[in-house]
C-alpha cells in the first residue's frame, strides 16, 4: 500500500513540477546544493547519498542551463566549487512552491489534520 501511495504522490509532485517546466531530478540536487554551498561535487554527492560520478552529468546539465556556477577551487585546482546562480535560486523557489501546492492538494484530499498526521507518521518511518 505504501508503494502505491508513494508512486501516486510522486507522480502528482512530478506533474506539478513539469507543469512549471521544472525537471524533478533537478530539485533534489538544487536543494542539497542550496544547503551546502559553496561545495565540491564530491561533497554535494555525499549530501545526496550518491557518488561523485553519479551526479557528474546532472551537474553539467545544471551548469549548461545556467542554474549553477562551477568554478575551480583556488585551494585545489583539481576540484570545482559549486554554487547556485540567481536563476538557480529562482528555479528552486518555483519548485518549492509547486511542491507546496502538491502538499495542499494532499491536505484537500485528506483534510488538514489528517495530512499533518500523515506527515508526522511518515517522518517517524524515515527517521526510525
């Protein structure tokens, strides 16, 4: 049942994001970068629980789209330091608004109290 609910909610979230022209895979990376910046690719990957090579193409795509800056680390020229651009910050803000809308849709479906209780229960499952 959790799997079916997860797929349904993920689908709704992805639809809301794509309706704004935002690719869902970008959001997690931009959120992690926003909280860790400036940081190296390896540190960002660690924050996301993946390896550096796993996110290399996504970093290239986000850089090409003008959402992140990738500059050489002056302390170690082999590394790049990543930061959000102003456009990346706007993109992330729009994505978070869309996700808030998906959360409101859930509250409309279940009721505010029930949606709040569901969030508490899910958080307990994630942290427990």
